[in-house]
């Protein structure tokens, strides 16, 4: 049930263009700190706050021109019951029934995939990932495309805690 609820909310979240599409103009950037940015977005469903970053390094045997946007989000909302949701955009469709491996300073997490996105299995896993991101300095994300191409994206966690604290205050 959680997977379905999460996928429904975040599919709309990404498709609404928060990662740089048409509705991005409706998102208000509230903080930029080192490698992370914090935003707030309001629509009929309520207010959503999110932080986002792009990889500092990406590797794999692929043509970068054929890969779409690569990004991580941590979001709150819409609604007070939806908090600390972690989502990864791969820039490609994942291999069917594949998992994404995330390592945060050696702490390992396994995420499920839907199309080109990856999510934690439970709210508890989201909270554990956010906790590790606050304490960590580097995050590595490994996924496999529908073509079987393995990619490794490395994110800096510099600025994560300050931007996360900002959305905690903004979307209570």
C-alpha cells in the first residue's frame, strides 16, 4: 500500500515539472546551500516542500546525450502526513523488477523502481536514509537501465542538513 501511495504522489510531483519543467516557475526556491536547493510549491493538493541535488559525478557505459535528468529529492507533503520521502530520478527507465543500491558513507539501502524513479520500501527506510544523509558526506546510487547499462551517480551531501532544516520549518 505504501508503494502505491508513494508512487501516486511522487509521479504527480515529478510530472508537475518540479525538476525543471513548466511548473518549475511555480516552485519558489527558498534556500541554496552548497550542493542542495530547497523549494516550496503550492497547488490544489496543498503545499509541498522539497530539497534537491544533482550528481557531482556520473559514470557508466552510456552516451550522456541519451540520458535524461538525474536528480535526488527529499520531500514533505502535500499534507502533513507525508514527510521525508526520498526519490531518485535516474535519467532513464530502470530494468523491470530491478533494485537501486544506495550507499551513504558505507550505509547501504535497497530501493524499488518505477519506470525512471527509485523509492525506499517504507517510511522507516526513508527516515533512515534521511538520517544517514544528514550525517554523511557522500552518497552513491547504482542502477540498471532497461538496456542493462549499469550507472553509478555520486552526490555530495554538503548543504543537505541546512536545506532539510529549512523545509522542516516551512512545511510543518
